[in-house]
């Protein structure tokens, strides 16, 4: 895959092209990322990096100090943390600032999983919300309609309340707005078997990485 932007302007100033993979919650972007992995393409997930950071001892110690009660038996109680995060903008800013400062270090740790990188796919849900889109060579959206997002989210995570679902959706730019601002769109809304879906995703990746 040919680069589109200069290294100095790229995400973390990496020397190889990076494709940003985004979508909305429950749109299937993680499955699309998995299809790329099965093709042997290097993939890093921002959500996985965040989970790595939350497991670091320095993060657990910080959370215990700043938000007593959200760490239980050496692990983060994400239900309590979500409540703090979504109900207080100050809490949200403090938590995001702590996590985002550590993302480059986590990225470099994960990057070591791949001895050779010709190009990389970075799964990043908040690509547009955090105004990062211009840092990538190409932008890919895994798209489904909003109503289907709600339906799939309820089926996937029945423990979530209606308010939880609304919080997740309102924290993201509407998926149809994202559709207008990317280079490639994978329509993941059609009813297909898992095998058919995965094959369609693999074909999609092969097509766009040859551009």
C-alpha cells in the first residue's frame, strides 16, 4: 500500500502507512479488524491498548487514589468507572488525559508483536471525535444504521441499561456523519452467515490495500 501523507504528519510519526479503521459501537469493526488479522495484516486496536493501560500497576494505583472504590481485588470495576465517567465531565477529562498520555507507550509495546510492518491497520473508535483523521493515510468505516447499532448492542450486552446505550451512542459522532468523511466504507448491515461475512471482509481488505 502506498503512503498518502508524510511520515512527519502521520500518527506517532511512524515510517509506514497506517489505515484508520473506525465505526460506531456494535457496528462490527472488531470483526472487520479480525478479518485483516486472518489475512496476516498487522492490526492494533486502540481499545486493546486502553485495556492494557488499565491493567498497569501505575494505573490501578492512580485510580485507587483518584477514585476510591473503582478498583476491587486488583482489577478495575468498569461499571463503577463508567458511572463516574459519564456523569461528570471533569471526571471524564481527568481519566481521558491520564489514559491518552500513555497510549503512545502502549502502541510501541504492541507494535513489537510484528517484526516487519509494511502497513498497519489501527482500529480506533473515536477517530473523528478526537480529531485524528488527518493523521492517517486512509480511513475505513465499518457501517450499519443507527437502529441496528442499538439492536445489536442490546443483544450483545443485555446487562446495559437504556441510559448506558444512549451514553455510548451520544459519545460518538453519528455513524452517518462518519460515512461522509472516510475513504472506504464496509457495509456490515446485510444479513449474512458468519462465514460469508468474514469472506466479504477479507475481499474488502484485499481490494483497498492494493490501491
